[in-house]
């Protein structure tokens, strides 16, 4: 193939050895940052390091994009409202395989790499598991060489920075862009118009067909920001494109000249609010409208961008499903189905049936919840005001779908009501999960039991209509971040015994199984865990002023605060242990440090009440001299990816205790087990598959399973029975009710007592309490036998290969997307 001067530029590719890194760091400090070593701050050095790393990614990134065009390959577009990426500096260095040389160069300059690394702010583009899963999937797509793109919103502020003040969660703005973002490339030339409001005009075209024109709209511009996503030990660098809202004009000159400066920029400020903050509070009408606008804003811009890229090399739209696969991460981007129909039918004149066939073959949808109340719906009046044409399209989709159902099941009006895209409530509501079910060719659950329950419960009717549509792809995590980066000492120990092939093939960890019986390996494994515990204990002391015993059992529950995740059940056990110590202060009590972390949604009052109770209990327990260091309770605020990387390697017991049938999958359970924590959990989500992999004897399962939960609810759960029959439980609940942990305000936590008793205990904490406490006693018995605990911990690590995000993405690629890897050319360094 002849050389192309437009692509084969004479680039001086920077060296990857220590000398090359040192030259880059020195040059970028001067020429990119404008400082010299005498005046440079730690932040200057971080941005210098980021510039040096970015420099090495760019050529790979460009060559990756060129390779996709050359191959004319099918591409995957992952649409997600969240991408919880974590810090990028060391992740990129490790993925490029040059961490030793980079570290040497930094240290040769007399710098502290750990201090530089800590300067980086976590990108506040997500809230929890949904966003972290998306980040892991982008990493895996790049590692596997799959042509994958992430699309989302460039939030100026994250959901919030969580602080604990007087025991309460207080939300502060997460201004993660205050000092800029060295990893992104602004693309001011990539602008798309996004419309809202207005009205729809109907007219007949030249052939007499009814057409629609959306007019008198309020317009916003979407501007692209690109971030390179490097794979591990590969030349592939994929792209994450995020959209920022820009006003169609900066200000109204007329108002400005009149001296009305606020009015002059009002339109600009209102437009740009769209990408201002992650998840605006939807308890108000304005908040709900803003959230709906956010979803459509990023979907519309992304589809316009996808179709622009497709149109560079293809005529018409018949080939679109062969070249484009769009994955909807939850229902937030589901409006994309109606938007693609609008573009094809209104914008390009395709007839309805042809456009619908294309649309259904392009889209697939991942469901993340089994709780009907958590399935996203929108009031029809709001939808009609914000997106009038899309509501018409959804009504048309629904009309044709229900006609099809009627032909197959004549006379079954109850079925029609259940599967309709419109909920006949007051006001009527658009069911976004139903839109996704009808408009996608595949729908997947994220754990085996979750998928089966989707078929049996929330989507049972759709499963009968389309038995092959719902498939399972169990979630996974990237071992590059969650072991290699988060727990480098353990990663080095593993590599010393079995090599580093596990970083791209996690199943190779099975080779560790025989080492569970090797006393020397168990001792080395235990020494790594103990060092991690000491580091976390020092961080807790420094950050929170709480002295914890690094020789105690580190019992960890870190995840979003929610009633179904049952942090409260964990806390009931903590109070039980506290009462036992006080009742028998000279007894042989195992020392335990119970660590909580997680945010409550700003409008979720009960979740915030649980945080308050955790901190009130901690205040009493941690200051009781009778307890000393045998029990400590720690709530670590502002749980994020970087905090998780500090906590998870030190954890010994992983709390995965959700009510059976409520957790779709979970990925924290995978991260903790991969780092050698034993799990105590219910048969819920991916816990079941973890048990199947690690062995029932190496996990502590308790409580009701999904069948037991269903049966108990059908029979009528009586929480007062458990209150009367279990003296320890009754004592714990009475302490909460009577203000033992809040003597200055005795009724503070009465709402929790009431929810667990007269409120019916909807998540069955009291029903599972006795079994949970009993299994915790089994945990303590095993933990006292250090060799046995370490043997089980090693086996947990060795048997976690199935839970790699690489395996998940291979399954998506084969079962849902039908995409193949494309390897970019490796260019020699000059």
C-alpha cells in the first residue's frame, strides 16, 4: 500500500525507557506547564506527568481510529449516563506496561510518585456501580482490541462530595474540573444541535405520505470532549466522547446594551445547565425536566455523531445494523430508540417498517434492577412538553406493538395493559424499560439469577412473547485496576509464582489453587494483607482520628447506601457485638473493625438516616473504655474509586447482604473476593455465581433465598414475631428506639425502629437477623484459625477468573453485538 502523507507523518515517537520518560518530563514541565524545577509545585508535576503519558497515547489512539476505518468494521457504541473512571495517570502507565521505567524517571528527578499520584482528582462522571461497570467495560474493549466507544455527558460537577458533619451526610459540590482535566481533548469543531420543546407540524410529502416537522424549538449545542482509553499490553487506544452543553449564542447584545447583564446571559446559563451536574434532584418538577433533558441531550448528540461517522463510507441505512451496535446501559439512554426513528423517518424519509427493522437490529439494552419501582418512567405531560415528537413516535411504536400482541393473544386485555409502553396511571407515564424491551433485539441481565428473575417477574410477559430476547451476561471487573493497580504487592506475589498472563486471562489465577496448601505462600499472602491493613489503619487515623487495631478482623461494607443493600442489618449485628462485650467484658471476644462507606442520594431520607445511625453508633462504641479496641466502627466519607482502591485490598470480610432478589449483580463482591476477602452474603446477584466458583465451603451464605423471600411475603411477614422471640434483637431495637445512641435527642432514630416493626420490615432484616448473627459466629471461628482463613482466602483469589470484565465483553461481542477485534498497526519508534 502506498504511503499516505496525510496519515504517515514523520513523528518522533517518545521513548518508553527511563531516559525517554525523564526527557519528556523535563520538556513538558518547561514547554507545556511553563515552569522550571525551582518553582514547580506538586500539581505542576502531576500535569507534567499527565502530559508525558498523554503524549505516548496519542499516536496509538490515532492509529487505532485509522485501523477501524481501514477495516470498515462494525463498531460498538456504549451509551451510559455514568462513567466512573477513577484516576487515569497510573492506570495508563500500567496499561502501557512501562511503570518501572516511569517510576525510575520520576524518582531520578527527586520527586515523590505517590504524592504526585494523589494530586489527581477522581473524574466525577458517575455515582456507583453503573458508572464503574461502564469504566471496566471500556478498559476491556480496548484490551481485547474491540472497536468500542463510550458516549456520555461531561458533567461539570459530580453528584456531590460527601462530608459527615455531626454524624449527618452533607453534600458539597464536586468541582472536579477546578484545575482542568489533562486527559481530555476539547473538540469545538464537533458541535451538534439538540432540540427541545416546540411543536409538531404534520404535512403530506410529494407522494402523499404523512410527514412530521418539529418546529419552534429551543436549541442547545452539544460540544464533544474526547478522552483516550488505553487497553492493557496492546496498541489499541479507544475513545470516550463526552458532551458539554453550549448555548447557541453567548449573550443577548440588546439586553447587554440596556445594562440588564443578568438577562443578557440568562439563555446561555439555562442552556449550559444541561451538563452542569450529575443527577439533578428529581423531587421537583424542574429537576425532573432537567434530568429528562440531560438524557435526550447526550443521546441526540451521540446518535448524530454515530450517523455522521457511518455516513463517511456508507450510502443509505440498510447497512447500519451491520456497522453499528448501540448498547443502552440501563434505561437512561432508552430515548435513543425514538430518536433514531425520528432521524430515519422524519429526517431521511424512510418508511416506518423499514426504519423500525433497522432500529431494532441496532439497539440492545442492559437491565440493572429487578424492583418495579426503580424502573424509569416519565409523566406523559412532561414528555409531551419537552419532546413532543418523540412522544408521538412512542405512541406509534406502542400502537403497532399492541396490535401485534392482540393478534397473538386476542381478548387478553390484562396482558395489553401490562406490556403497554404507556402506564395508565394519573397522569399517564411512559415506561422506558418497556420501550427498551420492544425496541432492542437483545436484552441482558447482569447475573444468572437476575436474568432468570427478569424472565419470571418484571419482564415475564415479554419473555413469553420473545423467548430468545432476554440473555445473561454476568458482570465483571477489570483485574488491571482492581488487582494490579489497587493491590500491587499481591499482584507482584502472584506474578512471582505464575507469571503475569493473568492480567489478560484471569482464568490463569486457577494456577494458584495448589498454593493454598503451601504454608510459605500462605504466609507471604497473609503478610501482604497485613501490610494493606496497616496502611488503611494509618489512613483512617490520619483522616478521621480513629485508632483501629490492624490485627483485628477488617469487616467491610462499601457500596451505595440503600435499604435493600441492608447496611442496617450489618449495624444491628454491630450493636449485638457491642452488647455482648459489655455483658461479658472479660470474655474472649474477637477484635473486629467494621468499616462502612457509601453515599446516600440527596433526596433519600431513610438512607441518610441510616448514615446518621451508623455514625451515632460509632461515636458510642469507639469511646466506650469497656470495649477498647475489640470493636471499632468506621464510616469513611466520600466513597469513590480511589477510596475503594485503599479499602478493598485491606478487607478480610466482604459484606454482600442484600435481600435476596433485589441486587441485580454487584461488582464490589467481585473486587473484594479478588483481593482475598471472604464473603458473607445472601444468595443474591452474583453472590450465587461466586459461591459456585469458589466453593460453598469458602463463602459464608445465610438467610432467605429468592424462593424463601417470595414464600414469606406471600404468607405474611410479621416483624413483631422476631422482635418478641429474639431477646438479643429486641434489645438492639429498643436501644435504637429509646435513644441509647442519641441521648441528646432520644427520638432521633425512632423512624428506623418504626420502619422495621410497624412499617413491615420490607427488606426482611428481622427475618434474616438470627441466621446472619449465627454465620458471623462461624466467621469468627474460622478467622481464629489463621492458616485456615488464609487457605480459603487464597482459593477465593484463585477461583475468581470468571469475573473478569474481559469475559463479560467477549460474551457481549459474541452473543449481542457480533463484533470482531481489529488490531492497529504497530509503528516503529524513530
